C-alpha cells in the first residue's frame, strides 16, 4: 500500500540548534504509528514541521502524493492533516461548541457539519453537558477531549497527536486513548507522539524511536517492546 | 435650557465617535497586542479625504443635496482609509511581527508622523472648513437641543457598532478573528489564514476610523492635518478605560469618556469658581487614562474571564 504520509530526510534547526536530523518516516492510510522519545528528542519539532508551523531546513514531506514542504500551516490543514498540539491548544475564551466549530472552519457542507457535531457529542458525552461553557474553564482531561473532538470536526485523514496523555490522571489517560482508538477505527490514520512509550506501543501497530533528533530504531510495536534497548530506556526496566 | 440633559446629549454624541475610533485600537490590540498609534492619523485622513471630495462637489455641483454630497465623501474616504490600513499593516507592522515589542511601537509613531506630513503637504497647515451642506435643523427635547448632525452621528454610530458585534460574534471572519486573537498558531492549524485575518482587522478598524473622521469634522465644522493626534490619544484612552482588547469595553470607554469630557467641561467652571474654564475639556481624557492605569490597569471590562489554559 502506498503511504499516506511520507517524510524523507527531514532536518529542522532553531537558529544554530539542530533539533531533527535526516528523519524519514511513513504512515499508511488508516494506520496508527507512534513516535517515542525522551524530553527534547525532537518529537514536537517533527510534528510542527509536518504541519507547516515551522519551515524545515531540508528534506521533504508528502501527503497523499502531494508535497507539503514549505506550505503554510493553514494550507496544510486544508489538505486533511490535523495536528492536536502539545498542551491541547483549545481557544479558552470560546465556548465548547465554538471550539468544535472552529475545527470545521474550512468546511462549507453545513448539513454534514451538523451531523459530525452530533457524532462528536455522542463520542464525548462530557462535552455535550458543557457545550456552552468556556473552554478555558474545562479540566485538563476535558480540554484534551475537546481538542480531539475539534480535530474530528475537520474530518482529517491523518491526525497528528502531540502527547495527549500529558498531565492527565491515569483514568483520564485511559478515557482519552479509548477515544483515540475509536477515531482511528473510523479509518483515520494517526501519528502519535508520546513520552509514555508503554501506552504508545500498546496503542499503535508500528513505532519509531527518536533520540536527539535522529531515528535510532523503528519497527512493529511488538518488536520494539521486546527490544532490550527500548525496554531499558523507555519502558523503565 | 436644561444644562444636564444638554451635556448628556453632547457627551453621548462625542462619546460615540470616540467609541468608533477606540474600536480600531482595541481590535488591533486584541489580535496582535500592538498599539497602532497611526490609527488616529487614519481618522484624520478619513476627515481630510472626505472634505476634499465634499469641497470639490460643493463647488462643482452646488445644487446637490447635502446628504448626497456627504455620502460621496464617505464613499471615497472609507475605501481610501481601508487601503491605508492595509498598506500600513503590510509595510510597517508585518515585517516586525517577531521583533521585540518596542520596534512596532516606534514604527507606529513613525507612521503617524509620515501620515501627518503627507496630509500637511496635500492640504496645507490651515484649518479646512466643513462646507455648510448639511441640514441645520435643531430639535428641542425637555429643554435641551439636539441637532440633525448629532442625531445622524448617534444613529450611524450605534448601527455600525451593532453590525460590528454581529460580524465578530456570528460570521466566519469574526470567529477567525477571535480564534486568531486567542492563539495565532492554533488558529492556523484550523485552516485560518492568519495573515489575512490580521489584515482584515486593520481594514475594518480603518473603515470605522474613516467614518469617525467624517463625523468629527462635520460636528466641529472643520478638519486639520494634526487633528488625528489628540483624537487618537483620546480614543486610545477610551479603549484603555474600557479594557483594551475588549470590543464592548471600547464602546463603553468611548461613551464614558465623551460623557466625562462633556460634563467636566460643563461644570469645571462652577467647581473651580471660574478658575478653570471649559477649554480644559481635553485634559479629562488624560486624567482618566492615568487614573485607570493606576487603579484598574485592565480597564473596566478587561480580564473578566478567568483562564485556566
Ligand atoms: N522554539 C525553539 N527555539 C529554540 N530551540 C527549540 C525551540 N523549540 C524546541 N527547541 C529545541 O529543540 C529540541 C527538540 O525540542 P522538541 O520540543 O521538539 O522536543 P520534544 O521531543 O517534543 O520534547 P518534549 O517531550 O519535552 O515535549 C530541544 O533541544 C529544544 O530545546
Ligand atoms: Mg514535545
């Protein structure tokens, strides 16, 4: 099967600091892939470069056969690739519904938007009760759900998730990952960035390990989980 | 004549003009955290351009109804100011988007000076009179008097402000503006072309400024290349009074400032036993600005919302 997302030899630098070097990665349609690594490994940087928030130094990003490299973020978003940023990035002074509708900003199909909104509420009942509330007043877990729901409203073909478990209690992490799996079951491909390697490898079929901006290992999650180096560095054994 | 009611009417009329200008400051601040000090000069340009058109038309076709002539002046001044706002954003502010905050502030002051000088070169240093083309009717209510011009200013200002609220609350552009104000980066991830939204904010603010400029010159009967300075400073004070970045705040702050000025000018003579006269009117705005900055820096309606994120 040809890849939905295909990154080749991507390098990103901040001024003189090389954050990501020669990174190559693929995600097939509907596939769940994780990118794991320690703090500062370059995970967020990679997602930002894919989604057009920062311009890469070198390398290319192709989505569905089209080059995304150097497109601004709003153009990338319009092509069906949605990033849920680190820290959720809900609009704090907008209500829950308004946040969800921002997800559908580029869409014009009113009828299907309304149907998708109902679907999001069905999947995220906590949001239904709070639809008129300001997003800034939601709990961290609720904000993460809102960010996921908002991403769904864009009807993406690829979802980029940056540490959705960050700062959440274990039960809430479970709930959030259940939702992610349900979204993926609807034929949405997922590229998941996580520090919680155990959870990421359990959720995704394949994974990449990033160390100091370089991919050092990649393969099926089962193989990575069995790899002694991964077990020692990321699974706490 | 009822002095109190008269001051109330004068204050509301003046205040609605301040509010229109204050909205431009507050919209730009809300989205960029930038104080566009050139905004007062855009108001001045609106007044000057419309007066140029009105003056030319009044000469060329003396028979035309005044309202039509005024409409023509507005119809030219509004797009000119919109283009000016667009140009200023593109040339003076966008290249400095990631520069330290002092840089665009200094640029803003530079742009003001440039606009003043352009206006001075085109129209000279003298006061330009507003031709007597408008109906001069006055109406008595409860012992106070209100002119046709005042009624027109009030009605138009209220209509414009209601339209603006609708646009910001209900339209796609309005939602994109609010999203951009809260997080430029996340808005762009939603597919919002942030540069376009920022440009639109300048354009809308400049259109309001153009109308306000025409109102001021019609109200006082004259325009001047330097008029934007004081007007801009007052409107900025009004925006700070209401809570800069907050649309409702700019409207409230504008109206309050108009009332403070009008009542202050009306009663200052009595209060100081004739020591200070009504020509101290212009000072009140700055007392208000200082008092707000000291006692409630976020303004009357600023920082209402507790933010968790
Ligand atoms: N805006 C920036 N300016 C300069 N350096 C940056 C910037 N953002 C990130 N970096 C650096 O780039 C490297 C990679 O950062 P990145 O945020 O991609 O890491 P990460 O893997 O997402 O880490 P974490 O798990 O802590 O979120 C780090 O060394 C970081 O200090
Ligand atoms: Mg990160």
